[in-house]
C-alpha cells in the first residue's frame, strides 16, 4: 500500500510540474499576443536559477496558478474519497459487526 501511495505521489508531483510548465508557456504566449496587438506586455518572469543571481523565485505565484493548485488538490481529495469509500465502509461494517458479536 505504501509503495502504491509513493508511486501516486510521484505521478502527482510530475503532473503538477508539467501543469506549471504549461501555465508558464500559456502566459508567455498570452504576453506575446498582447505585444503584437500593440499593448504593453510586462516582462516575463525569470526561471529559478537563472542569470538574475537570486536564489529561488522572489515572484509570488499568480492568482490563477494558486486557484488551479487549490482546484487540483480538491479534485484529488474527491477522487481519493470515491476510491477509498468502499474499503472504509467495509471496515466500518466489520467493526460494527464485531461490536455486536462482543455484546452478545
């Protein structure tokens, strides 16, 4: 069970990293589109470990990225609930039966 959980955590971590890269790419495309349309596009954020000399990112994550992360956590919790519910109901039922047998 712990191996399976570790594997799922690794896959979730990889998916979150891919999602972050995708959002950064979409943001870059959006900025380029704005620049072509004549609007002033803000400077793109620097990657961690870039030539800026700062260790780690000093820029706070955007509201969209934060909302997306919260949504993904919520979705993960919902899927875990659906997948674990039958197992937990079975445990609860077995515990209740054991209590009834012990009282008899």
